[in-house]
């Protein structure tokens, strides 16, 4: 049984979460809060997230909000033998007072951790204009203190060999937010027409269990059950069993969408698109062999004895040379046999809140050609917005491949794009890179990409 909340309850839930269902507003089912309340709520668009760029060549840090440079500082990165790796990082942890557990308990005030292996931003009394650290990024104490106050855990830090700046970008491959639109146009009309008002509040409606739906919906045709009150005339209006069934199904579906929307994480979504590398390709073969009825052993991306035997058995069944070895030709044929489609050439990974969410295959045009490394940043947007601005920043150039050209080569299936757009939150980001998952990516991190 599903009890629809009264309007006051629904408004409180929705506005507390920052999710403003435009369908409810336009249908008149809930009233917008007063302007003062809106101004104090999370409906206001938050400031665009900061982006920190560190140039190894210049030994300088640049901090941007949007495309505006808001802070700069000299830095000192890792010296020879302890070089700071170029790459895409996030702030994993912040501690005002911290001591190194690697280098003799050395003080690291205003520490902002970038990897769990020991790379961090921190204040130091020795910040020459050349690399001098053991891998960390040193800042003068005043700069470190100022930066510490401005940043948030999860914020991006980009370490580049040269110098790069974020710029605005528009491209149809960039994701756009899908605001909560609980009710389709048809369902919206049905709600306005069918739902009763009782002193401005939604009535409670009991939904039967799925197995009993057909029988119980039929009862709506009985004279005492087949009417509801319209909001316009407060007079009875007939409702057929079919209309009742559709209404109940719409309401159940829409309430489920509302609950899912409210329960979703508000953390920025992190997306990595990269070439489908060796281990993923072997996993493809193992998975497809299993789909075709062979036993490849664990689907772990490693060429074990069982995987080799399953490949050999498949090759014998297809009249191929029975080598029992992995090859791209084998992978392509397995995809065509099992799924009737070409093999994917790229892979998309999703993390949120420093945890892996899911991953899925995608297609990359010309997968054997270099991509470089490009980072795309979603700017802030309100819960009702259907568009967000994006910025791009190239950290590792490839010949003839800028941020636009990299997007041109990516093809994301519509169903996957829809899922990503429903998840999209302000400050989300996407990386396209040859480099794949860096070895520092793991528990308690965003993607760490080190070209």
C-alpha cells in the first residue's frame, strides 16, 4: 500500500532536498515556498567549483573559478628522483596540522592529500622556485593557509608539465542535467483531472499489490467507487476501470521516481572514458564465452588455464585454428556471434563520493590513435535547470586532438547517457584519456589519471 503524502509533507521533502519537480508546480499540486525561504534554501545555485592547476615547468599554481583566475602562488614540486607525477587528482583529505609518516615526522601544515601514497599540497618554510620536495607540492605558509580555506574535499587538482587554462566548451557529447520531471504530459493532465483536493492537500490513495491489481481495479466501476472529486468543480466525475488502472500505475511510478531522486547522492559524479585496455578485453572474451555456453573460469581479466581451454573449444567448434590464445580477431568474432554487434573499443567508469559506482563499454573512433588527456568540468546549476555550462582543460596533448576532437571520437549509448544525465550533479567532471585507470585509483579516491 502506498500512501501519497499530503502536500505540506511533499513540499517539505522536495524543497529540503533541493529537488523542485516542475511537473508538480505546473500542475498546481504543490506551491512554491516564499521568496525568502527560497533564498535561504539549496535552490540557489552554488558557486562554481574551484580548479587548481599546478605547472611543473613554471613551478607555479593557478586557481580558477570558472575561467577566472582567482589565486596564484609559487610552488616547489618533487626534485630529481622524487618527481611529482603529472596527472589529474582530487583532494582526498584536509588536515590543518599534519606530520609525515614517511619522512621523519616532518611537519606538513595545511595539508591537502592528493594520493594515499604520499603526495599532498602543504605549507613549507622552504619553497624555492625550483623542484626541491620529496614529491609533494610545497607552498609558502600564507598561500597554503589561504588555499586551505577556499578548497573542498573532492576538488580537482591538475598537475601539468607545461601551462594550461580552462576554457568554455559546447559539444553535443557533453552531458546535460535531467531535472526531476515526475509526471509526463499525459500523467500531468490526469493528475490535475483526477486527484482530489482536501483543504489544499493531496488525498491518500491505497494502491493494491500488483498481483491483485486487475481484480481490484475492476471494483472502480462500482457506483460507489468510480468517482473522484475534481479540483475545478468539486463535483463527481466518472472514472473507468482502465482510467483508474492507468492513474494508479502513473502515481506509483511517479512516487518511486521522486523517492529515487531524493535518495540520490549529491556528490559530484566523476567519469573516466578511456581505451579498452588489455584486461578489459580479456574480460570481454571470458564473458562472451560464458554467454555462448563455454566455461572460461572466473571472469577476472586474466588468461588462466580454463580461459585458454574455453577459447580452444570455441575455435574448434567454429572451424578456426585452435590456438587457445587471445587475439583481437577472436574478440571481434565473439562479439558478433554472441551479440550481433562490433566489439566496443572504449570503456567508461563512474565514481561518486570516492567510490566506484559502475562501468560500461563505449565506442571510440580510431582507437589505435592517441587521445591525449582532457578534463571537462560541469559548472553549477539549479535543480530545475536543463542545461549546464562546461569547461575543458587539456593536460596532455596528442597531435591534432584538442578537447573538441576527443569528444568527437566518443560514442555513448543513449540508455547509458540517460543514466549518467539523471545522476549529474553540479561540479561533476569527465576525463577522456589514453592513460586509463591510474594505479593510485582505488578505495577512498576519485580517478587518479597519470599520463
